[in-house]
C-alpha cells in the first residue's frame, strides 16, 4: 500500500466517539461554541446514527430520577449507586449526573423518542429508576439531534469511519489525537485546545462464554475495544476502578438482557431444581457487611448467589418466564376473554423487549422453539466487560463539579473543570469516566453535556492551540501504519497469510489475550476466581504479548483497525490485572473472587484503587484515593 495522505485538522473542541456521551457533548458544545466563536469537531470510528452501546436499540431508559415529580431525590440515587458498588463511588460525580439526567430524557422525548405512558399520561416505569420505551431507533433519534446541532449551527464538523489510535501531547496537556480512515488511505492529525474522550468501554478482553459464531453476541457491543482506556492511559491520566469489571447475568447464548423480566414482569430466577437462590442463600449475604443488607441487593451479590448454586451442581439457572406471565394474567382468570387478551399483550411485550435491542435473543427463541409463556429460558453469567456506565465503574479519574464539593472533598475531587482528567484539556464522559456507575444511556448523554460545557469554559480560559512536535507526529504515524508494512514485507514467507513466523494477525492475537485473561484473571473458565500467583502469571504473559504486539500485521485497513483495537484491549487488560493485584481483598464477589483474600476488608480497602502509566517511562504507579461523602448521612 502506498504512503497514506496525511490530513491535518485544527479545531477548538475535539469530541472522540459517536455514542450517547458524544452525542450529548455535541448538542451542548454546539450551543456554547456558538456563543464564543469556537469550532467543534466530532470523530467517530463508525457512523453516528448507529454508534455506541445502544446502537441496536434499547427497551428501557435505565436512569430517570423523576425530580419534577418529587418521587426521588438526588441523594436517593447516590445511595442506590453507592450501595450497588459495595461502597466504592464518587458521590459528587453521581450526584452531578443525577441532577441533570432528567433533562436529557425530556429532550429525547422532544426529539421524537416514544416513551411509554399510562392512561393518566404518566411515564410507565420498569423499576424505580427505569422508563419503558419503544427504543429500536433510540440512537438514531439522539444522533439526529447531535448532527443537527453541530452542522446546522455552523460551528461543527463530523468525521465518520476514522479510527482514533492515540493522543497528541504538549507536555502535561492534551493537544489532540491521531487516527486513520478505515475506508481510505488517509491518516488524520487532529489538533485541538480541548479533547473529550467518549469512545466506550471494552469487550472481548476476556474469552466470551459463547464461542465461534456466537462470539459476536456480546451484550455490550463488540466494537467497544478499550479505546477510551488506552487513550487516557497513553496520555498519562490517572485511572480509577480498573479492577471493577461488570459481569451481567443474561439469557444464555444470545445475551438477551434480563431487566424487563425482573422489573416489569416480576419474574423469578431459579436453579434447575426450582430453588430460588436469592431466598435459599440469603444467609450468605451477611458475610458482605452492610452491603449484604441493603435493598436492592447489589448486582454482584445477586450474581454470586446464583454462581454458588451452579458450583454446587444445581444448574442450569432459569428465568421462569412462563410463571411470571401466568401470574400477571391470573388477575383476569375469571374472564376467559380478558385472560387471553392479557396473555397476548404479555407475549407481545416479551418479544418486543428483545426485538427492540437484542434481536439475536428473539432469533434464538424462535430457533429453539421457545415460547416464553410456556417454557423457561436459561440464564448465565456473561464474560467480564469494562464499562463505567452500567454496574461497572472503570474509567479515568476526573474532576467533580465545584458547587457540589464540601470542605472535606474539594481538595481531592475538584481541580478546575468538571469531568477533566488529571491531564490538562483532556475530558472524559460515558464509559471513559470512572467511579460514577449507573448512568447508563441517559446519564452518559447528560455527562457528555456536562463535560462539553466544562471543556468550552476551559478553552475560553486557555484559548491557545497546544504545541505539537512534527517529528513526534511523523514517528507516531509510522508506528500507526506499521502493521501494514509488516504484512507486506513478510506475506510471501508462508502459503497461508494467517500463519507466518514473522508476524501475528489480529484474530490470533485476540485469542491469545483472551486465553490469558480467562484462565488467570478470573474469566468464565476459572469461574471468575483468581489469586495473587495467577495474577502475577497473567502479568508475565501479558508482557510477552506486549512484545509480540510489535509484530502485528494487517493485510488491509480493516485489519489495521483490528490490530489497534487489540492493542487497546491489551492495555485495558494490564490495567485490570495490576489493579486487582493491588486491591488485597474480595469486594465484588460475583464480578471476581480473590481466593487468597476471600473477604471484605473495610478497614484497609474502603478506598479507590487508582493507577497511572507514565507516558515517557512506561512505569506504572498504584495509588489509594479516599472515599469521601458529599452527603452528611450516607446510608450503606
């Protein structure tokens, strides 16, 4: 392949990503940029209409506080999030999102998203914090608003199908990003005064439970490759909660979400013998301090009780769909016609739940002759994901808002601009920001708005383009395109381009990484269990993997993207292993279990476990950060 064309783009505010957080940032940034005569550039590796975690759609908005109805308070939501994460939460960040998220939801409805309403015109809740929606086109609706805000205001531009590899730096300030087109032989150098990272979390770091053709059936989108974590780590940003991976229980094999069944249909999950592990294993919860006594039970502990049944040979686990549907319809049992009508409504809702967001689950039901009103379906714990917006918490350590801080929290949690990382001019939102769980799609959109407004303020205060070294850019471009050269130079050494003594292709590299993580870092095969010797062995093998990453090869631009996606995953993997090794306790059984340190240690480890990789030396530093409260009487 000939040398690529190098395209340089200068802008004021650079948004990296096209998901919910990036779309929220685009809407907010467009408004404030126009007020200040600034330019906004959004770059996405996909197409914004169907980019990000809700690309396929969603059947519910999972964060809606309901402040205007007075049903809940910001404090209520902070309590819920803190309890679910076993006490490890940045209350200032969670509160900031919670006080703004409802306005994002109201915007979605204004833009055309159908939200379920009852006969009185009130929103239909799936649970306390969730709203039911007809959400197959959820992302399309939100993306259209973001594109209109940027393009119709005259302040913005959008680049699609551009894969961002890494950051540009000016000392301790972010100066932009480098990437390449996955459609054309072009390299892009984006120079910016402030940059927002919103490129999602990470999937396929661990070997998936479903193998072969099913490997793509990740509940969290498989195109999320750890780019946010890689970018922030390579920039030298401090990271937090890198040990907190999320393991969702999902309908087995097709990864259909279970939330609607538990919350809307009021279904039970049982073992194969019909035992309800949430009731039968309730005494186990007492071992996990105050977090075992809160309601709702934290997600990881719910996982753990089911896993104990499986380990005792009581599997598989089942979602009792037929029981739940019959129970809901039984209120009409004295009227046969009304009963049949209600059953038809429930059947429709059951299928629509998956057709809105996980079509593969509906296909699997059809292929295996499952009618949910007649037959239970298997559920199982999925492989680990890295996601800061759901029940995980991994991401960058970012500044909170100034007005929420107390005299006790301000020096630790605030350093000038909301959602700015420890690197100047580098902002994070969505899955890129850590320690602020349970923001989901709506909260990520709100956080994108928060970060964008703060970033524009930063630019107004620091209105100069950072310096960049052309020699360093040329060096980075050569490194970025190296896998193409490696393939070209060595492709004739073997008769099969996928097997070559002089290089490794991205798929083989990914399998090797997944095997390391699965076996040594507590994946599905290891029953989510690890210990110090296993984690040390994982680091040893990851070091070999990092050496061999220099020999990654790509035969085309698509494979070049796959090469760099796996480098990004590898960095996420290392951050995860190092932080699990650093935290000497088991705090999230059901997400992972340290067999050598199997209990909660509130005295020593009621803290954030943070890490940083020095961008010049490559050395890792591990740090404890205090958990501080912005509310006077936290409940846990």
